[in-house]
């Protein structure tokens, strides 16, 4: 399992790619699969851990991510003939060396940072798995779409929430944090914001002026226990994204707790959210404010049950095992 190394696997707070990599790795180990996780040296796994980077480069300004990712990939490449399969969770760089890998490669495409990286995908012989149908590139062939899986044990179901809304994700215009503040204000609801500040100017100009510790609360990047508590006790998640999101991990995490989601209809949101069951998708602030009462009134047990059925971690493990078997049989 060739994992990303921006953060530890599993991450302490932010790190969605690392989180999914960990959930799949540990699920495979539970099934008796012999897995070596190539990740940072401080990562935690029930499989074998191999590492070059001492810790995540995103948390250490002295580390150049390009250099450490190259060293990380080169080390895994050197050992690749020891394995039946290489599962790449690391974006485009490993694809540039497809001919040198000593085992067939499967790549989970977590999203494209831009069209300029597409040539690496087109030139590679890797097998591709998409994380949503919405995120498929028309120029690539895919073996499967496999939605991310979440462990329900990590996100407790809460039937009686508090009265606040939650916005959960990196603080960036793409995630619509300022838009969530406006929706909550117009709806007359408190808003709790959690996330890593990825765009400092956006935070200082459009988010921070509204934070008062009462109507708008900012908790920053939170760990696993706090994430579960904040999501589970919210009446709804606001996810007014301004980009075509490939999946939306926080949306599924929220629904696992029984908390319905209200999102802008971009990217994968219409795939992830079951309209009128686990939440709703809308096209504007006005539509969000109008739809919010019905979203808050959704049956939280039904939200939770549908999320477990569609996005439980064991379903993800089953589907990846099927992909592995297909590739090995070629």
C-alpha cells in the first residue's frame, strides 16, 4: 500500500487521503491480507510499516514535499518485486515509472489537482479506480468506482443533537466556509466551523471577522474524538462547496453520526447524498436557507443506517478485494 506522506497515516487531524489509506489497510489486515504500508515513519498500522520520511512534510516547513515524495516512491519501487500488487494512493508520481514497477499497480484517483497532470495517467499502465462517477476523466479507462468507506465505530450515532450547524473541512474558498456562515446567519442558527486554514487571506478577510465564539465558533483542525463529537451533535452539516468535489469525506462522516448534510450540487454530492433521506443538494444560498428546515427534520436513525449501508468500511474492503482479484487474474 503506497500511501501519501503529507501527513501521518492515519492522520491526527487533517489528511483525507491518509485517512482512507489507513481504513483500507487495516481492513485488509483484518481479512488476513499481508500488507506492507509505505507511509511516514510515525504512522500506525497492523500491517508491516516501511518508511523513508520521518513524518508528514505538510507539518514540517524544512521538508520539501517533492523531494520526500520522490524518495518515498523510489524506495517502494525498489521493493515492489516482493509483492503481488502495488496499490497506489499517492497521485501521479508513481505512474511516471510504470514500466519499472515489479508488480501490477492499482491507482485510486483521489481527484485531479489540474489538467496538467493528466498526461501521467494517460501514459501509465496502472489500473484505475475512481472514488465517484462524477470524478471520472473521459480520457481514462477505469476498472471500478469504489466509494470511500468509514468505520461506524469511530463516529457514534446521536439521536438527540444540539441546536448548531457544522461546517467541516479545510478553510478555503472551494469549501465555501464563508458561504456556510451566511446560510447559518440567514437561517438563525449557530455555526461551528472545524478545519485546517489552507487559505490564510480568505480566512482573515471572509471568515475570521464573523467569529464571535457564540453565533459562529471556530475550533480549528480537530482530532478524531473531537471530530466525532462535533459532527454527531450538530443538527446538520453545511457543505456549500464552490468546486466539483471528487467525494466529500466529511459529508459521509456526518451522515454516519446521523447528522444530515446540506450541500451545493457540485461534483459527487448528488451521488453521495440520498435526496430526502440523508440530506439535500441545492444550487444557491437562497435554496439552502429554504431547504434547511426539511433537512434538519430528517430521521437521524435513517440517515445513519443508510450511511452505514452505503459507506461502511467493510463494503469498501470487499470491493477492493474484488478489484485485486480481477487484476491478478489477468
